[in-house]
């Protein structure tokens, strides 16, 4: 089984954390330098992560999670957890989009509708997730908590957005000494 991605990618890192302890290879891609390669190899969507297992290719972190859950056994997400992951993914997508736009040389602080929508989604999602964290929703190290951790830590690593909610800071601190978190820390192994 081979996972393709980049070390900093929050979507890739969550799958890497799930794969700890299972026989697999991680194939780091230099994503920002090889868009054409990525397209040729991974099809029209050309996003990471991508999992190859035998002849099978699985796109989308959430679908990869379902695949690994079926393969190795693991709990299906309940509806509350599905909603938590939907919010984390929507916020992560907005951050990824702003990051790509900024690295294309555009000013994402400009007061235009598209940027306003992304920024509001990030602010509102952080508020929502912070409330859930206060209620203990991310205490267990399951897929929603892993997904939240990798996105928040990527936001810090790339200095994309300040994390100021005490419950989110406390959440990060409570999981930061885990071995799977440390083994996948992009600060230690950035390849892109
Ligand atoms: N919905 C996808 C999102 C994956 C994603 O956005 N990955 C980023 C890297 S962190 C990417 O490949 N971005 C390239 C692009 O948006 O063109 C998933 O959950 O796997």
C-alpha cells in the first residue's frame, strides 16, 4: 500500500497518522513543482492524498478513511462526527485555496467577495470547532480529532491564521506528544 502526498499537507498527514502501525510506504511529492506529473498520474482532480493498494487507486481523504476502516476494521463515523469532519474539511479547503492564491502572488486580504466568504468560513468554523472542543468532542483520538489536529497544526506551521481559542490551544497541547503526531511532523520532514 502506498500513500502519495506531501509532508505538510493536512489532508495527507491525517491519513499518515491512520496508517501508523500498518505496512505501507509514504511517497512524498514535490507538489508545487510538478503539477503536470500529478495530473498525469492522478487524474483530473489532481489533489493529494492518494492511496494505491494493489491495482486500486483511492482519492479523497474521507474516502481513504472509509477504505482503511473496511480494510483494517475501525469505527464508522456517526452523524455528529460526519458533520465535524465536514466543517473541518470546508475550513481546510478555504485555507488551502487562500494559500494557493497567495502563493500565486495575489493579495488575499483584499476586500472582495470571494476572499470575504473564505475568511468568514474560517472564522465561523473556528468558533464552532472551539465550542465542540470545549464540550469534549475531540478528546478521543479518532478521525475527527486527527483531522482537526492536522489542520490546526498546519495553520501554525504555515502561519496561515492565528489560533486563539483557549479550547483549541488546549486541544493541540493535549495531543502534541503522541508518537504518530511526532512521526508525521512536517517541521521534521518537509519535502516540498
Ligand atoms: N477533498 C480533498 C482535499 C485535498 C486537498 O485539497 N489537498 C491539497 C493539498 S493539502 C491539494 O492537493 N490541493 C491542490 C489544489 O487544490 O489544486 C481530500 O479530502 O483529500
